[in-house]
């Protein structure tokens, strides 16, 4: 009898450990779940951005939708993980959707997050209900070099070492110079720069290099769901080149902002929210 009691205790302990493990499984991102609704929206921020970039967007939708807001590991103060990569992040977001039984979510991604939305919808076409891509292209490098071909074993060591080698002051100054080319709304400038500064340098260098080598132009042919592509106002001047990149995405609906820069959710907020409302609701 004593032997059976020990076995039962061991079994219960194992079950408890498994349950705790299941609840604390770590992904390559932090998740904030808010709102209530049968339909879910997953928000994927851009390079070195916090999930807070979606705060105003979430407010407009969390009354009617369950919202999952991600902050990728190593960005904006989130704990970094070993060997981050675009492919790994794509797979982990898809796994999170499957493991949490989120049915046909809407993916909204900005910048690199838009690239992740495209990649997930392409590789898991039955998993996703709709996607919104906020100022991202299937292949950013090809905009400057139309003959660009991604490298199979791309070595990012030089970029990572460059980022790690900078002093805090040098890195801050670089971000202060870079951000005005991406964001017109001066009231958000310090916050967005701060997200970059709080990002893990190794992750920053690795993901910058990795995403620069990403080419989704052929892969997006596999996307089946409706796709809203929101682009900054300047891109209207590059419309033929941009829509050539997207030519394999048969479900694409292109809309160009009226003003502002890369952070469309801040720089042309009313237009942006109107586009989302029409497409989502």
C-alpha cells in the first residue's frame, strides 16, 4: 500500500510540474492580453519597439476584440534570448497561436512586425484570418537594389560587434539622429528613442542584419487571407517598385497615408484608424 501511495504522490508531483511548465512556457516575446471578444487581434511591433506602440490602436479595438500585444525578446527592455532570428520569431508566434487555440486571428504588424505578419500568413495560410501590414515591404533591401538576393548563411557578426562596441552615449546619439527620419510626431520622439536605447545591443545588431537579409517576395504568393497594406506618404512616389514587390500577394489592398513618416499610427493617426476600422470591422 505504501508503495502505491509513493507512486501516486510521484505522479501528482509530475503532473504539477508539467502543469507549471505548461503555464510558464517561454516564447521569444512578452504578451499582454487585454479586451474581450470572440475575434482576436495580435499586434506585432516593429524593430526595437515596445508593444506600447499599439496603445492607441488597442484602445480603439479592445471593446470588441481580444487583443494580444507582443514585445519581442531583447527589444525595449524585454529580456533577450539566445540566437534570435526572423525565422525563429515567425515560428514561435505561429506556435503561440496554435498552442493557445486562437482561432483565425487578425495580425497587425508594423515595420519588421509587418514582415513577420506576411511570413506567418504565408507559411501558415490556414491559421490566420486577416493581416494588416503597417509600412513594411516583402524585401526592404530590394528597394535600393532591385537585383538583391538574400544570402543563405548570412554572417551578422560584424553588425553585432559594431552595436556592442558603441558606448551608451554613441548609441543614444545614433538613435537621436535616426528617429527623425522615421517619426514626424515630435511628442513621441523621446519615447521611441528610449525603446531603442533599452533594447539589447546584441539582439539589435543581429535582428537588423537578419531582417535586412529577408526576402519574402516569392513566399507571399502562399497567403490566402485578406491583406491591408498601409504605407507611409512618401512611398506613393515609389508606387510601381513597391507594388512590384507585392505582385505575388493577390489579396493585397494598398493604401498610402496622407502625411508623416514610418510610424503611421502616430503621424497620420485618424487616417490610419479609419483604414483599420473599414478593413477589420
